[in-house]
C-alpha cells in the first residue's frame, strides 16, 4: 500500500496502523517535491507500527548529501531492523532542474551515490572520489546489523541496466502493467552472481480501486491516468500493444485531463488495478507472475481510508 502523499497529517499514523491491521506486508511513503519528506514519514510510520515493512520511494540523489543520507538510513535500520527498504533515484527532472541540482550526468551521480551509500551502510571501505561523490575514507561509527536494501526508482533503459549492476532491486512507478514489469526486469538483467545479492526486489506501483462493477472502478481511476500520456511516462506504455495509439491520442486531445477522459476501457484495464474484487486480485496475480516481488497499491477515492478498507476486503 502507498501512504497517500497528501493525506492529512492527523490521519497518517492511523492509516499506517490500519494498513498493518488489515494484513498488508509493506507501506511505501513518497517524497514528492512540495509534499512530505520520505525519511520523516518513514520514521513516524515505523515507530507507530510493529510488523509492517516501510519503503521509501524515492529519495532523489541530487538533493541529498550521501553521507547524511547514510546516517538517516542507518538510524532507521538500527531502530527498526529488517523493516526498511530505501529507494533512490534521479528525481523528476523538472523538479531537480528547478532546484539547480540536476547534474550533467544523472546516471553517473546515481551510480556513485549508490556505491558510496551501500558501503557506508555496511561499514565497508568507501569508493575513491568520483565525479560527483567523494566520501573516500569515511566510515559510520554506527551501522545497522542488517543494512536496508537500496533499490533504484528509475524508468529509462540505461538506468534500468545500471540498476542491475549497482542496486538491490528497482521501484517501478505507476502504471506497472505486466508487460512493463517483464521488460524492466529483462533490461535490468540483475547479476545473480553478485556476492551482496539476495533475490533482487522488483517493486511495482499501480493506482487501484475496487467497486461493485468494473465500469464504476474505471471511472474512479480515470482522472489519475491523465499523466500516463506525458513524455516521461512513455517507457511505461512502450511495451503495450496500444503504445503508438496512446501517444497519438495524447497529441490529439491536447491535455492530460482530456487524454484521461478519452481513454478506452481496455486501456484503463491494462494501466490500473481497477474493477471488481476478482479483477483486482487477478491483476495483482498477473503482476507477480511477470516478476514483481511487491505490488504496491495507490488507493484512489475521495476517502483514502475507505479505499484502503475496500482494497483490503477485495484481497481477502
């Protein structure tokens, strides 16, 4: 389950506790510019729950010094062993450019950042100074006995391929249709011979809604799918049979809202986990069959707590 980024502050803890009570295995917090910080949210959720794993998806590398990020993550790992997963990534280009922290080579930065972060969390010697990251000779005095996995939240093929060499998995933003999951896994080509590797994590986000009919659920998620037509989201639809038609539809309609309004039902079925309980369960199973180790639901609806309850009921 995703912790909605705009959930009122007074509902954050109760939402997290209820997600745990309902049996969800993971709760993911987001760090979108202008909303809430990922580490602060994760700390609050971890401290107010007992069992549930908390994922941070994602921390933008360009915005955070790697040494201090390692200290924050190590603290979470010490206090809540085995319950933390941390995603790092490039961040949305327009946000990072607006802050003056978009590097000339985002992939070089993220690779150096991850190598340094991983070494710091394990108490291992840090890499030599790179183009962007220099923590040579630094060691943390306190490291967790079980360092949290570091996964990459990336989209493009070059970044996915690099994730397979450097990270412990990937976070795939919504929409994560089965074909997109399979293609991302193939591109990342995780090296199972790596000495640090447990099975790589493949975390797939999707917007989700359950209703009495498929048609009613489609209308709930339709407005949230407008963004899928934007250029940054093309990798998500490129493996799908209607990719070219979707690009043409976005050009004709002229805006995300108009694009969403014009989406055919069958495209919505591919781009979201929306429908009756049976349809939603089947969609989750298809994503696991495609290789997702976690399917993370973003609840859609005016009342997200009610949506949480509905999704839990659908999943049994």
